């Protein structure tokens, strides 16, 4: 039964694949919970910095930070592209890279050049393939991103914006909505808009105290704005990692279910093949016996 042996081999192979995908699903589920906790714990930090910076900016209306400069003339737009280091997470990277490509085409259609910072090996490889200018990159962040690893590559783009070499910077990542839904986001990081630093009445009353500045208000505001932008990038990376683990868990669950379905179909084919072979053997025996007796 050469055919039956081949089918048994396929069944064994799919069963081994099912074990792997099931294990990966369980690992992703464990990492997803930790990634969600890390993502949620980072939000209060960026909110606090935003409120303090907004209060300082309103207390010093005569000062305008370079991060809020509008109308640059360099003709260059920057992109901070956040993707994963590993695959097997469904269409997560494909969706965000498709959105990045569409935005880059719009920018280039308006006559601007494109420079990019790649966070994650998938985005880095994609940007190289399409010929985009990658000014800095960071890969291998692991399961727990460290802001120290992000500051260097991102600072390259921030310094270029402050020096007027870049007109606008866009932050591209996958936002975590829930376990079953992740949304690709391309939003303007720089220049900072007044809406980004807008405060509610409750926030104004909670941060309405006066400050003593050392060395001066401009230096403190610039430093806080830098920390705020870094916090936004870190939050984007944390959101992307939570989305990655959720997408991987869902993808591996679908793969496990498909493997189970395929195993069932192969077993049915194997049983039918085996039954046909037995029927054929019985027919040959009966025909042989009839020939001898006749």
C-alpha cells in the first residue's frame, strides 16, 4: 500500500505542524498579556509629560519651540516606521507597510523626498527593497522594548527636524484595539500641533501651579518636549508589540484549526484508500477461488 504509506506520512507531518502551531499559540497568548500590561502602564507617563509641557507652554506664550515649527522649506519628509522583528503574525506588517507606501506616494507626489527610521527588521528590509533612504535603524528589541535603544535612532530624525533638514515627521505603527483587531496608523509626529498639547479644564486645574526654572524656561520646555516625543515613540512600539502578539496568537490558532481539519480529511482519504485496497484483495481472492473450483 504505497499510497496508504504516503498518506500516513502526510498525516504525521501535519500532526507535527499542529503541535508546533499550538505551542506557538500558547506562547503568544502569554506574551500578549505581558505586552498589554506594558502598553497600558506606559500611557500615564506620556499623559503626565504632555500635561506638564502644555502648562509650561501656556505659562510662556512668548516662547515657541522648534518642535512646533510649521512650514519648513527643505522638501524632505521623515517616517518612523515601527514593525516586528519576526513573522508569523498574519497580515500585521503587510497592513502597516501598505499604509506607509500609500503615504510615501502622497508625499512624493507633492514633490517632497522621503527619509525613514526603521524600528524592526521587517520594516528595515521593506524600506531597503523599495529604495527608501534609511537614516537610522534599530532591530532586535526583544519582547520588552527599552527606551534607551530607541532614543538614538529617533534622535537622528528629531535633530534633522530641529535643524530644518526635515519639514515633517510621521509615526507609523499598528495600534492595539483589542485581541481580534489591530489598526495601522500613520500620524504626524512633528511638528507638534497645538491640539496635541491641548488640556481639558480638569487638567488645567490639576497642573495650574507655578514653576521655578533651572536654567531657564526655554531649555526646560525643549527638554520636556523631547521626552514627550520619545514617550510617543515608545508608546507606539509598545502598542505594536501588543498587536504583534495578538495577531500571532490568532494566526497560530487559525493554523492549528486548519491543521486539525486537514488531518481529518487525510484520515478520511486514508480510510477510503485502505477500504478500497481490502475490497480489491477480497475480490482477487474470490476470483481466484472461483477459477480453481471451476
